[in-house]
C-alpha cells in the first residue's frame, strides 16, 4: 500500500513557508497577502461573540419599527422579511462585523445591522401548549386557557391585574427564574400595567434565567 501523501492544501503552505524563509535569509522583501475577514459562520459550542465578547446566544430587542431581515450579512443580500414592531424580542445567535444573525419567536432567522438592535429586554407571551394546564389555575383537564394571567405579585393566589393574549409584548424588569416582572401597555387599561407572569409563558427570557 502506498504511504499517505500530503494533499495539495497541506503541501502548498509548507512550500510557501520554506520560500518565505529563504527570501528572508537573503534580505529580500517578502510579499504578504492581505488578510481576509472570517466567514460569517457560528462556531458550534462558542459561548461569546467574536466582535462583542457578549454571550451567544443572547436576547435583545428591535430598536425601530422597520427592520430588514437579510439572507446574509450585507446589504447586497436579499431581504427575507421586514419586521414592523419595535420592541420585538429576538435572539442573537451569531456575529459578523457590524451584523448580527437573529432568530424570532417563530424560528425565522436572518441577519440585521447591530445598530437596529437594543439591549433592552422584552418578552412576548407565548401561546398555551396543547393539553397543558394554562398558567396554574383551573381543574387541570385537557382544555387550554387562551390567555395568560398577569398577577399583582409573584404568586398564583394574588390578584389578577390583566389577562394577556398570545403575542403581547412586555418590557422585562426582572426575573427570578420562575416569575418575571413585566410592564405591558394595554389599551383597555388606558396605560401601562405592571405585574408578574410565570417565566415559562414568555419568550425572550431563558428558562430559569435571572434578570435584575
């Protein structure tokens, strides 16, 4: 059996290095190829972003009411979707220069400019799971509550401040890992309502995450 031989991709750098050392020994100027930016690929298992040093993945929110979601990290890439809801929570899953790859609550992914994102934490009320028990009240049968309770305190037995439909966005003030304090603008209440929601009923905070 013939011995393993180096491939062209392995041999080329070796010859290039030998040539560069030979030229350097003679005092000749060695040309240097311009550095190329790393491709926009998320590294599996990476815990921080290469550009910011912040955790990946992490939650953020949209800063404006018009954000183009692009197929790739440049304005030359086609627009996949246009978000029209400022404050919508999104999950940042990768970084490349001034671009961030994000995912929304429905799983749609794409690239947006970092300047269109805010570090302000928001959350969106999720739809109840089929066959679930709602948010803790009820008889535990198969019927599912279509709304989520906003409580005066982090306690199922406390007064109910409002009932939230799936898709309602709130500003996250704090989370204990079980409950989140959120402020929600409700037209029927003629203003903001401050209360507590079970953390499992929100998208925009991780399970058991503590937010201060």
